[in-house]
C-alpha cells in the first residue's frame, strides 16, 4: 500500500514538473517559483529549472550557477536566501 502511494506521489510530481517546464518555455516567470517554491519543486535541481527557461542552455545556466556560487547538484529546496535572491537578480537582467 505504501509503495503504491509513493509511486502515485512520484507520478504526480513528475506531471507537475513537466507542466511547469512547458509553462516556463511558454514564458511563465521563474522568479516567484525560486523565491517561494512549492513542495513538489524543492527536490528539482536548479540547473534543470534553468534549462527550462527560454534562452538558457547548458553553458549559460552553468555560468549563472557559478556567478551565484551554487553547486550544479544543488536542489531548489537547498538554496540559501542569499543564493535565491542572487539567482532572481541575475535572471531579471
């Protein structure tokens, strides 16, 4: 029973993330998500989120992470307040 619930939860998270990535590609703002991430987004890697933003490829995303002193393996939920605000400031440019 627990396993089925975990599988259902994982599928729901994947569906929400897929929808989010599609919305980001369509022009949805990433800033509120970084400042106040929903629970299902906290385990997503920051680099994956950046790659979903238009005009951000692997090179540009890694450059942003380096400027903000964020590890490529860092998740959204693992960001400090400083990292969040630096990231949002850089993305607003």
